[in-house]
């Protein structure tokens, strides 16, 4: 572009930019797979003047901002493919980038942070696919947020003179939330609070929000437990309306209640539960029949007698779907008036039940079954420890009933494993908590034959209820039902697991389902009590599918059952309430339920169950880190429980507390990560750290808020 007669350069013409843009798009469209820099484009449209070549850069920026081309790496541009549009859920990494999981594509779709366009973890989004950079698989860009997974977040409030931020605890939420001072709701600097996102302007880096609830001061036990529940979207109290509604429910058992039910009040009956339990869902009764067989009653609290469909209480129970068990408390699905009083099968009180009653011979074979509503009066409330003492010594209250049921349970168990069930009985990490909620001791709740006694009869009831409804030869006559299903394990994961345990001298036979189950049980039994027990059990569990609720029955792989449901815990699980209602209705010749409605409730119940499990793990992790924070500088024996490209996870053997040795702290060599062999290896020394290796570690740091322990190799 030449100077004009005055010797000055002419002003930039919008028409020049517009015509350049048209010419450039012509080049890109004719070469949709090619990449160009501005010099190459200048040659393509026959421009040699330096000034006009600079305008090309401006035109390219306009095209990029309008989404017509993409900058595949600095200074290199390519036509942005219209690409396929798919919907899926976003999973955000701690680094800020994301992946979209969709049924429409086989692989997760990578989305850079710049292309997320304010999508957050768990959001359902529409993305447009385009060719990926390098070789990381499919790549895309969010073009629409269809459904927000959540709009509230828990975090620490940081207050300045004119504004505040909430820094979220969730590592998958990479943005602080801007809070105007007038929207703090009394939250003070450093306190924990729940904030809601109210808007997120397109060009703003951070969302704008408001505090909806102040949880309290960091580090206080109540604050932190409530923060964990809120982080997973779980309630920690009932509304006044729900509590008041529960108070209106009568605990009186009328004469009509009694005459309409089978009466077991004179049959020897007992409960076995954890020592600190208050909600007793289930009881067992035993009586000898004249023909020499046994009548075993599995009596389950008749919750649906009190919680009627579509009532305020029922809607609350469905929304919660499950009770939540944190390290220091139970957050019940139903208000305490029902869970701990009216429905709880407390000793020496008449209680209404829904029962599965079996006629069983000495070989633990079921000869007859009966399902229906009953009334019981429990003679004795046992803790697991008390029942275990009766089994071990042969002495104590109700010893005859307990020993007979123990003998039958062991036969049921033996038969179950013979048919392909898999054994995953793990010791439970527990804490002794002081008055301030601080952990003073870590211990393990043992799983003994008293647990097996209860488990086998609950499994028996669940299996027979499911079989009673589901085992119908004419598929057109089958009625909608709620099943607990467990799919077959992932073969590739099982093969990797088999390769790993081979180094410990264990073999897995994957030739068929039965051999797989038998050999897996043999391995799990063999490692019990060894240092690698936790590691092997964790890896085996990771190879398994997750059990879920569904109206489509595929059986339960882990238990080896063709039909299985959840019937035995309606105080703490909403699916059990659904099962009680459906069973009662079908026994009265009711028509099949709406499959779509119940499948939706099954999906919700499965999702809430998973959230409850994650919240429980978070509370355990919090207490573990809090416990170890008093032991900085101390050394412990551990076992490598995980290996990643950024560090080694180590689990301390004596208390199962897990922490990380960051790779950057291993300064004696440059270590390379070997994903296939679960190890890191020094490139110069050949020194190797592998999954399952014994190491001695020193506690370096304990970040209680992030629930993270940092270890170093002890000298």
C-alpha cells in the first residue's frame, strides 16, 4: 500500500479487511485439511505488500474469534471443521482441561480449558468435534451447556475490603467464585461456606455468586463434616416441615394391624447389629417344625406401612435415596422418629414387619417360602461382638437359636461360593473420636462369622424375593421390578490384574466364569492377613463392575445369583421401599408398574448411593490426615498402593492411611513412569519402585483441608 500525496499512510479500510477475509476463507475452503501461516496465505492470494500482509494477521484473528478457523499452534491456522455435534458429560481435571464422555463416540473427547466456555465438572454439554492436535484422540469445543450438574460449591471465603472470593474445596472446580461484599451473608474471612453461582458473564474469567450458608470455622469437626456432605450435594439435616410431618405419624399398633398379620411375637427372635447402631432394619426368628425341619423368619421393618407414596416424607426419602455413614455420624434417610423409634426393631417392643419366611432342612436347602406382613417382638438385641462370642464359646443368651442359624448360614455360604460367588469381606477402618471430634485412635472392625450369619440370611431373602417376581417363563407375563444387578468384570482389567498378582506368586484362571471366580476367591483367601492384602483386594475391586439398581435384570455376578434385589434395609435404602410396595401389590394381583418411572428412580438411587460412598471415603480420608498431622516427622512401614507419572502412593500398614511421595522429591535419579508394569524406574541407577513393594516413609506434610498426606522415603 503506497503513501498518498500528503506522504502519510491511508487509514485502514474495513473494506480491505472484508475483501481479505473473503479471499482467505476461499483458500481455507479449497484446502480444508491444510495448515497455513500468514506468509503462505499472502502468497496464495498474491499479496506482497508488507502493509497488506499485516492486515492478513488481523483478518486471521477475526476469523479465529468468529470460530471459522482454528489456530492449531501459534501462527498456524486451519479451517475449523463443522464437525459432528454430540452431547455428553464433562469431567474436569485439576489442571482445568476436560474430557467429554458420550455414548456417541468410543473415546473421551479432549476439551482444552479455553474451549470449555464455562462448562464445569458433571455438566451435560453439546460439543462440536474437530481434528485433534498431536495424537491425543478426538478433540472438541463446548458450544452449549445443556444442563448444569450443580450451581453450589463449598469452600473457604477470602474477604478483602471491597469484594470476596470463595475458593472451592473441589479440585475439579478450577475457578474461584467472585462474591460481592453485600452477598456474603455474614461469612468472615477464612470461614467455610456454601456459595451459589448466580451469573457468569461470557468474558468474565470467574463466575459471580452469593453465599447461601455459612458452615463455620475451618478445622472444627461439625464444619468439616457438614462441608463434606454439602460438597457431594448431600443433606445434613431435615427441614422443619419434614420433622413436623414425622411427628404426626402414630406409633400405636392397632388391633386391626395385628389380626391382618402373621403373628411371630412368641417365636424366638433377635437382632444383630453394630454396637453403635440405632436403626435395626432386620431380625431373625427360628423355630423347630414337627417334621424336623427349621422355620427361619427374616423379618424386615415395615417402613412402607408408615411412609405412604407421594407424601412429604416419601418425597424426602426418595430425594435422599440412602442413609449416609460418615466416620462420626449417620445421616439417616428418614427422620429419627421413624428410623430410630417407630420402624426400628427394638427389643421387647411389638413391631410391624414385612417378612420372608423359609422352611429349611438340615442341609440348608429351602423347601418352602412365604412372603407377607407380620408382627414380631424381638427377645434380644445383640451386637456383632456379643453374637460372635456365643458362636465362639457355644454359651450365652439364645445360644441354641444362634448356633443353629450359624450352622445353616455356613452351609448356605459354602453352597454360594461353590456356585461362583466372589468373597470381598474387608476389614473396616474406624476411628475413636474425642469430645471435640478429633481422632485419637485408628482401629479395624473385624468381619467375623456373626457378620456372615446375618449376611447369608439377608442374601437368601433378597434372592428369593427377586426370584419370586422375576423367574417367570412367559416374558410377556413378567412385571416391572427393581433388581440389584452386577455385570461381569472387564476382561482387560482382569488380565492386567492377573499379570500383577503373578509377581506375588498368585495365579488367576480366566478360562471361564466359574474358574475365574474360583481362582479369584483362592487368591483373596491366600492374601488375607498378608501385607499385600489391601492392595490385592483394591485392584480386584477395580477390575469389577459397579453394582447398581435397574428394572432390567442381568443377574448379580459377584454373588453368583441369577435374580437379586434389595428387600432387607428399607429404613436406610429407598429401593428396598420400592421393592416392598411392588411385592405387596403383585401378591394382590396388581398390574405391572410403569417401567420408565421406576428405571428413573433406580438410576437416581444408584447415583445417590455412589455419592454417599464418596462422602464416606472423604470423611475417612479427612480423619486419617487429621490423625497423621500429629505425627509429622515420624516413620512408618508402608506398601506402594499406586504409581502415577507424578508420584508414588503409599499406604501405611498399621493404620491404612495413604499419602504420596512426589516424584520431584526423588532427587537421586530421573525416574520414568511405566504404566503397564505399575512402576517407576531410575534411568541411571535402574532403581525401581513398583506397586506392592515395601517402603519405609516419613510423614512430611499433612494438608487437612485438601485431605492430602505428603511422604518422603525414610532413610
